[in-house]
C-alpha cells in the first residue's frame, strides 16, 4: 500500500456521476451548445480583438487573484497594452500576469499543432511558466516536484511528497484514458468534466512547491482549448472560482472529506461555467446588435447625403448610445458631434429633424422625451414578450 492510500483515500481516480441530478446534465448540454454558438461568431475584427483581450485579462487576473494578486481588471488591461506603470515593489504582480498570458498563448500554439495530450512533463512545464522570474521562497524550483509536506490554505494537506511523481503519472494516464474518451458529438461536454476533474485532482495532489492552483487552472484551459472550446470561453472557469472563492475552497475541502464524491464540486463548477457563457454571449449579442442597427440606419439614409440628412443620421446614431429616453431639452448633450451640429441652430431645426426621423420610424418621441427605436431590428422575440398575446 502506498502512503497516499492511507493519508488521502479520496484520491481514487474515479468519477461517479450516478447520483448527480438532472440539472448537471442540462448544464453540460447548455455549456456545449453555447460554446458552439460562440465559436466562429461573426464580429468586426476590431471588436473580436477587443473581446479577446478583455477575456484574456479577466482569465489571467482571475487565476492569479485567487493566489493574492491585487491588480484590478483595468490595470491588467492597461498592462496588456503597455500602458501600466507600476512601482518596483509591485512589478512582480505584472510578472504573474505575464506568466499566465504567455502560458495561455503557448497552450494555444501547442493545440494548433495537434499536441494536446497532457503528460507529467507538460504539467511540470505549466508550473515552470507560472513561476518564471517571480520571487520565490528558498528551495522552490519551478517545475520540480516537491520534497516536503505542505498544507494548502490551512484547509487540507497535499498528498505525501513520496507519491507525487506516481500520482501525477496516474492522473495524466487517467485523463488520457477511456473514462474521458467522448462519444462523437459529446466532446465539449466531456471536456468540461475532464477539465474540472483535472483541476480538483491536481489541487489534491499538490505536486509542486508553489503555483499548484495556477498550474491546475492552466490544465483546465489546455483541456478546454484542445476540445474546441473558444479561447474567451476557456477562461471562464478561472473567473468563476475567483468570484466565488469561499465556495470554491469549501467544496474542494468537502469533496475530500466525503470520500471522493466530486458531484457537488462538479455541479458548482459547471453551473458557474454556464453562467459565464451566458454573460459572454449577451456581450457578443450586444456587439452584433449594434452592427445590425447601424447598418439599418445607414440603409434608411441610402443616397441621402445632404447636410441636414447627414446631421439627422448622426443624431439617431448618437441617440442610440443612450440606454433609455433622452429629454428633448438635452438632446444636444448626447455627443460632442451633435453639440457641434446644432450649435447656432434654432429649436425649429431640431424639431424638423426629429419629425424626419420619426417619419422614418427610427425614433419614438413624446412631448418631452425621445429615444432611438433600436428594437425594430430584433427578430424572433418570444411571442408573449412582444405583447402580441395575453
């Protein structure tokens, strides 16, 4: 009997989902479906680059924030664009972000080349990348398996160091084996399960001197990306763990105490992943909606290029940037170009422009307010929401 079998009997390399509820299977189906919706979604290249940068920043920050990184999302975004100037005492915080970003990009390149099998050597390389150029405790060597016993966050003890090499070998063999070999059409659902399980097991084993949590989250990212999960979505599990940190540690501890029952943790992780996908899709849909609306406005003004018609087009486009109605008395404040367009113009000019836009069915106005009718480009809304049925 190996030492870990006495000290960590919950490390069994089994995933028994027979007692999971229907919600888990519904969430896995929704996760797979939403990943397919995000993959290849048509967006303007500049918008796609911006969203990619945003979710890379969120993911890199989340995976380091759990370990204590105090940078904000805005600071990480600035850093990725070389706009952040940190004092020397905080430069290591940016280095932590750089390490995760570089590792994610390397994983992407590896997957593009078809090298998507996890091995102990691959996992050790993740750990080396995580700890690269960081100030470390004496004796910590990036990528090397630990030689000492360790307690994780005063919550649970990592597996015995004498067994770390064996356990990491077994973990990779299990993840690459038949238990996670998906039937055709179920690759994404299986990948989500595999990613969560890989994360939990690496956290339990805790094979390295430092950076185990970040290494586990890179394993998740690798598994999801290799299965075809779009890059922005592959960061979402890290975001969920960071946003629900107390629950994350509680369920991780509970899973070990309950004797290898991973169902509560898996349900928690998958539910958070789905919530993140919903938010991501809503953001993408908003970007697509904006493009369709702007194209619609330009179509309405096709071959209408006189100065007052250009002014009217600008007016409705800039009105649409406001989430609700705008008081007519404050219309000229909606944007700098509208303020310039109506400088020196009479109230009658503004009223004529509003009447023209109303005739084109681009705005709706009352005696005191006006709003852009962006909803006209929304198609296939639920019947009851449209008010057509009672």
